[in-house]
């Protein structure tokens, strides 16, 4: 669709970026005043999806509020807009692979989790060798997995619906790409930050096992690499969320 329209600047145009920033700021504020768990590590796992969901909500709020007035003659052609044309495909593909890896790691950790030394279920990894039983923790078992999976599931739905609305809504194509990139950034935080927490925790636990042997060392090394990649991805997505314009090339 092409528009021969003269846009009239209004307060709504200038409110676009502040409204998008309101989401992450709201997420930080909620996490400061609300304790989701009495344990700091578990509370952090709840804080990540809250931040991501509020960030996606900021993008949606900006899309709902910003309606620049237009005047002129509109010339419309039949052009089908698709979500995949608005998003950074390489980044989304990487995040999809990391999301699958996160689910796989959580499935493995939940299946191998045992009771820790304090008698709490699903928070440690136990190994028996040379007549001794070793209990290593923390381990991302069920107690830690549910907030991660819940946040990932709900956040993925919210971000997908936001992308769908942003893509189908009439308006400036550049602004549409900015909001789509910010939404992908919010989803990326929901994926990469928990993946870093899970992979790094598992890497430390495997490296600590006295009888892990070569297999345990290789597993710890592989998980450390995953943690590094996810940390870089989380930082990249945070920039895409807060400053999406910096990731988008200007079109002539």
C-alpha cells in the first residue's frame, strides 16, 4: 500500500518513544516493589518475564495511542503485509533455536533433579561414586523451571499478538518496523536471559561434580558456551528493545 499523504505532527508522534520506554520502566518498577519469592534467585526468574511482558506492553501501548492525523489523497494498492517481512529474521531464527534449547535443558534438569541437603525437592543434582554420595546445588529443577516456562509461554503469546497487530495496522512503515523490532527485543530478553541463568547454573554444577569425568567436563564446557552466546544475545535484544532505531537501516 502506498500513501500520498501529508502527515501533521502532533503530540502523539512525539509520544511514541516515551510510551515504548514506559513498558521497560514499569517492569523495573514492579520488580523493585513486588517480591515474587522469598529467595533471590527464584525471584529473579520471575522478574525476567515481568520485565519482558511489560516491555511488550509498552510497544502495544504506543501502537494504540499514536495515531498521527493525516490529510491528502490516499492511493491504495493491494499489498499483503506479513509479520516475517517486518522482523529481523536472523535474530528471530537464533531466538527460536535458543528457545528450543532452553526447553530441552529444562526438561533434562527437571528429569535429573533431586532433593538438596536441606530436604527441598527438585533443587540439586546427586551423584554416587567411590562409595560416596555427592549433592550439588543449585540445580534448575522443577522449583526453578516453572517460572521460566510460564514466563516464556505467556510472553511468546503476548509478543506474537503484538507483532500481528503492528503488522496489520495501517500507518508509517518505518514506525511499524521500529515497533516490530522492539517487540522481538522483548521476546529475546524472555528467551536469552533465562537460558543464560539455566545454562550457567548447570555448567557450574557439572564442573563441580567430583566424578563427572571427561563427559562432565565436556558438558560443562558446552553449557558455558551456551551461556556466553545467550548473554550476548540478551544484551543485543535489550538494545533492540530500548533503541530499535539503531538496528534499522534507513530506506531512501
